[in-house]
């Protein structure tokens, strides 16, 4: 199982939100580039990197920072935020990004998602962000009445590389990830699923790994690392 330390970028800084609320932002001292280097030097080669400014503006904003981070040796980045076109995807992949995460544009336009997956084989991930089972879009500001479980039925045959499933009500809370709903979603598809939102301890990570769940590919960990609830050096020993 892959552990993805998270870097969310807003205003050029590392930040974390509480339940996706842009009015509840915690800023951290280290730059996104320095933080990425710390993760890689500890052996975390897979980084979850989100352009929050891009998500809000529906257009990638922090591409220069993403490009600089992608040049770090032995790093594999999955990145998203404001990606609305094939050209956006092409630019990010040209920097050396491993996976491009689509969200709002892909969910609102399945033809775009299909075309992206066909054109950029095994390089497209889909972000499914939910509140109480229903998908939220546009930086989590637009709440839909689309059940994630219903939406999965529509994308089963699309050749996605992975799904990142985020429980918004858990995100940034350190209350523990929503394992049950993530497993239920993963059982509806053979597409690998990454757990996101609420991770709070190393024991949680170990317990998830022990389950050896067939379609759970990894977990994203953010605030618990930055706030010191999870010791990043100790975590590096179990990846």
C-alpha cells in the first residue's frame, strides 16, 4: 500500500484546510519545495500535490512550483487542482508529473474524462470528493446530489489509473479515515482506490495495510504529519 504525504499549495505556501473550508486555513513554515524534499529524503517517493489556488480559480495557478518539485530526484507526483483541458494535462505531464488528478471537469463531462484517459494512458487519476456520500465539486464549494456509488457505475469501463476518494467531513480533522465507505466504493469497481481524509495515527496505517484489501492502493496523509500527530520518520519505516 502506497503512503502519499500531502502537499496543498495556496498562495505559494503549504497549507491544510479543515473539512475543505477555505476560511479555516492553517499555514506551515516550510515551502512546498522544501517539504517535498523532506518527504523524498525520508523515502516517500509518492507525493499527493494539490494546487488549491487552481481549484478555486478553475485554472492551474502554481505550475512553476509543481514543475520545480517534479524535478526532485526519485519523486512521483500525483497532482490536481483546476485542471480543465487536455492542454493542462499535457503541460503537467511534460514537467515529469506521474499522474494528473481530474475532478470537477471530469465529473461534469464524462467525454472529457474518457478522452483524457485514452490520450494519456495510465496517467489520469480521478478525485471523488464526498460529503455524506454525495459528490462535491469546484474546490468542494459546489455540492451536488450525485451519489458517489451511482457515479462509479458510469465510469467502470473508463481506463482510469486510480481514484482518490476523499471524505470531506473527515479531511483535516484527524478523526480517522472513512475506511468503511472507501472499501464499499472500491468493491464497486476494479479501479485502484486511494483513501483520503482524516488520517490520524501510524496504527491506522498499519491496520489498513494488514487488511490487504484488494482494490485499496494507498492512503493520503496530510494534517496529522504537519501537526506532529504522525511522526514522519517513524512512518517512513513502515512504507
